[in-house]
């Protein structure tokens, strides 16, 4: 059984891919997922060195994407994107702690999910939940800005995706930072900087 190699990115450009490009880190990568808060020109730069699709959702600091989106990349906000049979649901943004783009209350995020009911039915669920914020109490933090969304837990419990891939909580924010957590059948992965996932087909 062959494995799909997925490069996940979030919050901080990896110097090994940006300042000092190490092309070996892109070898055999089948798919790149960006969880937000990354420079648009960083993602556009990576498209020059890989044939893998680059999918992204917005972070809470990505208001500038409206005028300068990452070229050659695919925004999957509020939709399900299929890649080689893998169903990827995109829900970017963070908990609202001030008035700004890509920030939501729990109620507003629940409304976004509710609007996806037909797509979720049509695709019979999803395999990867791609977000910026973590799920509530699944790798989030205690301050409002970094509190996760409980509706993500409800999606996980109902559809049992293989992965939740998120960013937003940086490695240096927590002394007990854990990249990988588990909720039921779903592995939650913090994509801070960069990380490679091998997923069996």
C-alpha cells in the first residue's frame, strides 16, 4: 500500500523552504496544505518547485490575501476539495477577539458549518479537516484569541475524519507544546512551521 506524503504549513515560513531552499524537503510530496498566517509570496514561491497542489485556508492575519492572494494556490474555504480520492474540508479563521477579517464567534463558525450540510452529505463526509484554529481543548490555549472552536469537535465526532490539521498555536506559546493529539479516530496535527504527514491510501 503506497502512502501519500502531505506537507503541512502554518504561521511561520520554514527557513529550510524559504530563506535557504532545500529542495529535498519537497521531494515526493503529493499535496501541500497551508493552515494560514503565512506570506502569500512564500506559498507562491513554493509553487515554482513542486507539482503538488497547494491548498490553503485563511489565518486571522491573512486579511492582506484579499488584495494579494497566493498565486497558483487553491483556497478551499467553506468547501470540500478532492485530491486523489482524499476529501479535504476547509474552515479557516480564529476565534474573534477584535473586529477583523477571518475572525468568528463560536456561533458564527457553527453557521458556516451548517451551510455545508449539503456538501457534507454529497461527499459522504470528509477525510481531512483543514483549519487555522484548533478544536476546543484539542491543542488550543486558554486566552480568547487562541481558544479553539467546539463545532470542530462536533464535526470530528460525527464524521470521524482521519486528520484535523491546524495552526494558530505556535510552538513557543506553550511549554508543553504537542504537535500530535488524538480525538477518537482522528489525529489532530499542529502544522506550525512545517511537518510531513505520510497517509496510507
